[in-house]
């Protein structure tokens, strides 16, 4: 594997890796994925968990199109609308963990924002992957 994930004993264990070291492979940068399906139809209007689910589906399709899969995911940046409360946000981790490699999770950032590009979006995510070859 061209990536080593770690959480040094001197750092907090938070459900994601603190460090990802890339030693070889093809770097794949994935644009912000939003809660729209392949026909550009909005999924999950007003439903945070449904939007998160669609975003992860889209990310999976992008990984596949680049020649990889979930094990190749190295970094995710999550952008969440400020209106999403902590109780709603708790559903994020359960959805995420159905997709990612939980034994070696990608490094991750989760940011609350006042607005995403479309007013009905509650969640968006961009990512980086490293694929052998």
C-alpha cells in the first residue's frame, strides 16, 4: 500500500487517522461532492443524513472512475451547514463508517459553514485518494 495511516501515541484518537504518509502511487483529487444524483436531481431536501449518504455514494463513484475504491481514500474535507445540530451530525459517523476503511480511516476535517453553494445543501465533501500504479 502506498499510504501509511497512523495516530501517534502523543495525539488524540478521534475516529480518524491523524497522519497519512504517501510513499508512491497516483494522487487523485476529487472535487466537492454534493447531494445530487447522476441526473443532477437533489437528494434529501432538508434531510442531513440523506444528503450525507448521497455525498458518500458520489464519492464512491468518483473513486471507482479514477480506478480505485474506498481503501484508496486518504483525506476528506467535510463542509456542513451551520443549521445542522449536533444530534443530526451524530448520524454522520455511522454513515461514514459504512463506506470508509475504519481500520485505517482517512485523515479528516469537519467544518461548519454559514452557507454552501446552493441554499438547500446541508453537506458537501471533497477528497484525496492515492491509487497504486
